[in-house]
C-alpha cells in the first residue's frame, strides 16, 4: 500500500487548488480522478473561456444553509489572490459584464496554469482512477482504486456536484459523506433553464431566440437584472439561470418586462399611438404580438384606455408572471444546490468536525454561488483553505 500525506479525490477546480497549496507546504499529495482529463468543467466553462472569478465577490452572492459559513474562506483567499495568480502566469483576461472575468483566449489557459502549479509543487495526478472503497485507517484513511491501494493522513473530497453527468459528475462525495455519518442537505439543479407548462409552451414556443433585458423576481423577493432568453424548450438566459437557484417547484417567477410608470409616460408623450406600436418601441416585436394575444389585450390608441385599464396593463408587464413547469435538470445545470451540510464542517479548514483529517471542498458542499465566476471563486477559496492544513 503506497503511503501519501494527502489524497484528494477530484481533479477539478477545488481539488487542484488544494493540491497546489498542500504541495507547496511539502506535503506528498496524490490527486485521483475517474475522468480522462484534468479540469473538464473548467474547460467547458464560460463558453470555453472560463469565467474564473468576479470583481464583486461577497458572501451575499452565495446560497448556503448557513450564510455566514462562506465568509472566512472568501476573506482569506480572495478574487484578488486568484487574479494575481492568473497575472503571474501572464494569462490575458477581460471583464465581460457585472465584474465577470474571462480568459481572452481559452479556458485551457486556466487548466494549464493549475497543472503547472501542481507540477512545481510536486503534486502527483492519477487519471482514470476508479475508487472502489475508502475506509478509516488509524489516524488516516485507506483508498482502494482499480489501480492499487493507497493510504493517506488527510483525505480531501473534491468531487463536485451532480450537474453534467456526461462529463464525470457523480454522487461519490455525497455517498462518502454518508458513509462517515455526515448530514446532507437535499440536492437540486441550480443555474438551470426552466421548462414550461404545456399551455405556456404552446403560446411561447414561437418566441425561441427572442432575448430582452428584464428584472427576474422569485417568490422570496430575490431579484436579478439580466437578460431573458426564450428557447424551444422554455426560458433561459442569465436572468433565468440566476433566479432558478431561488425557485421552488410550484412557485411563479415574475419578470419585469417594462419599468413601472413608463406606460403613463407613453400616454403623456404619444397619446394617439396604439398600444401595440408603442409596446413594439420598447420590446421585441415578436414578444409584443404574443403578449397581446396571451394577455387578451385589446389594441387601441393609448388615449382611449381608461386610466384603470392602462394601470392594469402596466402592472401586468411590470411583474409578468410565469409558472415554470420545472427545470432542465442536471443535464444542463451549471451547479448543484445542497450537498454536505456546512454545519458538519469547519469554515476555516473545511475539515469534518466529527471525522478528523476528512475534508470536503468546492461544490460537493452546500455552497452555491451566483452565475458570474462566483462558483469557481468558492472552489479556489475553499480549496486554498484546506490546502493550508491538510
Ligand atoms: C457548463 C458549465 C459551465 C460553468 N461555467 C462556470 C463559469 O464560467 N464560472 C464559474 O464560476 N462556474 C462555472 N460553472 C460551475 C463550476 O464549473 C463548478 O462550480 C466548479 O467546477 C466546482 O468545482 P469543484 O472542484 O468542486 O468540482 P468539479 O470542477 O466538478 O470537479 C470535480 C472532479 O471530481 C471528479 N469526480 C467526480 N466523481 C468522482 C469519482 N467518483 N471518482 C473520482 N473522481 C470523481 C470529476 O471527474 C471532476 O474532475 C460551470 C459549470 C458548468 C457545468
């Protein structure tokens, strides 16, 4: 049985960051991954350009059963620390929108950077490593793989969430947590497109490809100002992905298609203009036609509506309700909500409170960020923290 100081399961964002930090401390580190490539999610992230962090990272951008949990790690390894690493490797990047930082060239640059840092820190990485069993062994653990048996002092679980099973996502980390008696919070897909109820699908399907800026609001009052995209399957776009993480089945989502007060202003400025013509100046034409039919709105010059009617139309368009049928699920979700309960872990080291030397980092735990680089930052920050102590 080959002995290591640290075994990390998962060669993704969090696992590699942890490996680099532990390796730099002189620990003998082995990273095991069942996939055939390192950092597969990094490679396909951000449309192939990896949105690796965000200028505006703050604890409020994370969903977690204990909202205070993320504070320590995010403060100890910040977006500025990761940006410094990217700059050290001379990777060109740019801010796309809302503080989101992307590689100019390719997500491969980020993977190459992590691999180089691992090599410099003496980290060993073993791919296509199927893990058969994990057990406690003295003060550490034994890890059985198809390729052989290992022992380690510290075991780090960095197996990520359930989204995109096609590229290697597995429930391994959750099962391991259960094996050691750690509590799991229910998992569900996040940052995911909505599907529609059959009747909505019929009326809205023709809008596929239409996109517009909106404010999306969930039943709990969370709001995101981003764009909404109609698709053949339902609705997507950043506004929908963001709000999906706050959505519970059965609840409606509201979209502010027009700001409050603007129809009253339209009446004052162009009283003779028909509602349809006026709306088509504010919204995509195809959407206007569908909205008029769907909402049963009579089209006439604005001045012919009684004030109550106009106010009702305005109210409807300022909070247009849509009842999703569901989500597209893990097949297309960017993240998994829920996971290993953070109450089981130290917010400083990510070690399991009740199982010495067992660590959980990254998406496998119940921490989910907004769209926009926040999830990678959590992987870097939590991986870095564990890397200081394993
Ligand atoms: C399409 C897509 C685009 C995304 N884009 C962005 C973005 O631009 N910005 C952003 O911040 N976030 C993005 N995300 C989210 C981000 O990729 C994840 O939050 C992040 O990768 C989580 O890091 P992790 O290290 O915890 O898990 P992962 O990066 O998922 O790594 C987990 C690793 O564990 C391995 N593994 C799993 N099970 C086993 C097992 N049984 N045995 C051995 N190994 C195993 C996997 O092969 C994988 O390599 C995106 C996600 C998707 C799906």
